[in-house]
């Protein structure tokens, strides 16, 4: 089960670090680079200014993620079918391969670890489904057919397909 508070704390810690870099470290680097003279050909100055723009954008993005995270109302997330925060085990009906995916927020996406959002083709196809159901997922490479083997919801409820 995903811990929203743990993710929130992780994002806040990253924000503190980036704000310190933006407010303290980068202005000091820019001031030092200015002391070296001609800014037109000053690579350190341009690199620090470029990094400052990147950090500013990252801070804005993290603030948006935190805002979205805090707007999640767990009472609106299903307790007995697939929704945000669900961990789902699927059986590929063509290859008999099993895979597990977890539906996470944008800040946690890691496809190599099976962490994707509900906005993906898998999320759209699986939303509201329960273990034991077969589902088709439309992906760029074609249609994949799966059996939903098990589900753990964000609420900690666990369900398995009837054998």
C-alpha cells in the first residue's frame, strides 16, 4: 500500500533542498562568476543561470505535486476494486507471464518497478475492475489480454481471483 504521508514528506524534503540551492547556493555562484568579468563568455555564469531556471521549474512542479497529493480524498477511492493506490497482479493470457503494477501519483512513476498512473492505458482499462475479471488493454503494440489475479487497495484491503 502506498503511504501518502511518506511521499508528502519526501517531496517536502526535496523542496527544502532545492529552495536552499535556489536562494543561497546559486546566487553565490552567480556573484562569484560575475567577479570574473565579461559575462558574454563566462561559462560558469551561464551554467549557474541555466541551473537556476531548472531549479525554479522543479520547485514549481514539486509544489503542484504536493497540492495534488493533499487534495486526494481517500473516501472517494474504491475499497473493493481497482483505483488510485491499488497494487494489482495480472496474468498475461497470451504468455502466462505474471506482472504486478501499482497505480501511483505522478511523483512516484517508475515503469521499471511497475509504478504507473491511472492515466495510462493500463489504468484506464483496469479502473473499477476486480480480481477474476478479464481485461483487454489497448497499447501502441496492439491489444493485451489479462486476468486480474489479485488486488490490494490503497485502504489495505486484499482480494484474489477465485481459482
